C-alpha cells in the first residue's frame, strides 16, 4: 500500500509538471484588477486596464485601434484566434507588460521593436507560424519563460538564442518540429526547465553538458535512441522524462545524477534487468517503466 501511494504521488507530480502554466496570472497584476475582454472598454478605462484578454476576431475600427497605445498600464495581454498574422503597430508602448500570450494567431515574426518591452518576463505562444527566434524575442532584457507550443512551421534554433543566456530559466518547445538541436543550446546556462516534447529530435548534442542549472528535462515522444555521455554533467537534474522514444539502453553515466528523483522510461524497450540495475545505481530515484 505504501509503495502504491508513493507511485501515485510521483504520477501526480508528473501530471502537475506538464499541466502547469508558466505563471499564475493573478499574481502579476494589482489585487482585484478587472480582466477586460473588449478593446472599447479597455481604451475607455485605460488608466485601470492592467489585464486585456481578447478572444475571437477584433472589430476593425481604426479609431479604436489607433488608441491601443494609450493602454500604458497594461501588464497582461492575451490574444486568441484574432486573425492576427503580425504584431500590431504601437505594441512597443506597453512598457509595463509582464506577460504576453498569443493562441491560434498565425504570427510569423516579432519585430525588433518588440524587444522594447523591458518588463516582459513571460512569453507564451500557441499555434504560431514562426520559423526561428526573431531578434525581437531574444533581445527581451528580462525574459524568464518562453513557451512555443504546436507551432505550424518547422522551427530552426538559430545561434541568436545566446542572447537569452542571462535571463531565460524556462524553455518549452512542445509539439513543434525542430530541424535539429544545435550546440548553441548550451549557451542557456541559467535554464532550469527544458521541455522538447514531440519535436522529432533524434540526438542530444554534447553541448547539453553546459546546462548545469537544469532541474527538469522533458524529452517525450521523440526519436532518441540513447543519452550522450555528457548527461553526467547535469548535476542539478531532478526530473528526466524519456517517454515514448526508441531507447533500449541507458548510459551508465546517469549514475552521476545524484539529485535525480524521477526517471520516466515508459514507452521504451529498456529491459527489466537494466531497470533493476538502474535502481541500484540511483537508489533515491523513482523509475517508471
């Protein structure tokens, strides 16, 4: 019974880890702030508008749209299925913006002026049409969390991601095809959470060893056949999820991960004998197989 209870706790932790939002939005705005859902009301009460959530096509009233830059106190902006394929002009005036999300908008590019959002910490994008990190994204001076999920174009991880090395702690690229995982991933030395679920990658570059702050690494649903020797350098890693890959053998360097508390191997062809050996090598780790 105790073993079942322990396993249940682990499974709940995994579910929570994957379902959690990057941040609790209510904590980002003044207590009791109203969530505006239409532009006219937001512009009319611009001094009190800290949170704007626009879902569905937005009325193409040029007079109202021209007043959008007056929302200078805006701290949260959520856009969903608005038929936007680009960032609206005047966006750089939202200098107090902390959180921005776009869902089901085929945005292809973030202009350089986007980097003028000096307070932006959280950028959540779902079903965009990006092909790489725009300079306007990587130059954001305070960006801590970047989530790109279900991007509709193949995503190229360009070298300019190194611009995020001083601030980025959380990077999620889920259900997004990545052409490859380049060595430049190793520049993100402050990264604590890395999720590359259903991206199609088949190898991890040796540069992974530079991610020494990493605590969570989610690699489910890919084409991985092995872990590189450099995995041993991720001393702070607590959660490693490898579900539904093509792994038959786990690199014995994994024994150096003394802080690892959860290893998920479900959906791989790892033998029961090897799992038993792993339990000896990692006595404080829950192994799911």
